[in-house]
C-alpha cells in the first residue's frame, strides 16, 4: 500500500482488502459517547504506572502508557469518562468525581466509558 500515515482505515485495492486499525474503533467509541456540544472537563490520572519514554510513533499504546482518560459534560448534564488501558494486564483503579468514588476494573487492552449525572450540589 505504501501508506506511511497511521490512518484509521487502510485499503489495499490490489488485494481488495480493508484493514480497520484499532484507532477506528476508538474514534467510534468517542463519537458514540461524547456528543456534539459536550464540554471537555479537566481530568487527571494518578499513579497509572505510565513511563515517560519520549516521543513515539503516532498511535502507540503499550503497557508503558498505563491508563489514559478524558472526561466531558454533555449538554444534558451527564458526565462521560472514557478510560483506555494500554496495558497487557487488567487494571483495578478508582474513579473519583466530586465527593463520589468507585473502585473499578478495566480489562487488558480495553477502552471503557462511564456515564453518570453531573453533581451540582457539592
């Protein structure tokens, strides 16, 4: 194909093959759960085991990355937290929001979304 970019979908016309890179599914995941008009919320991942290894190729997701997360408030007031586990191992973690917390488990090499109502009386 000689396609040097890390596209979400690659097509080899000569073989009539379509390859969907894992990022294709991540894009779909974000599109499904973070709706237009949503506002990005500050989020922080503490003690995730991430190792700072310098610049790497686009799309790299290995155990060196630990957990990654982002959060958004949707127009209807729901809060969406997307967690990505790049590790080859399951990870138990605590999700905290306002005065609430839950201990959760994300399988190896998995992306999960948590949706809950915004807390306004904190």
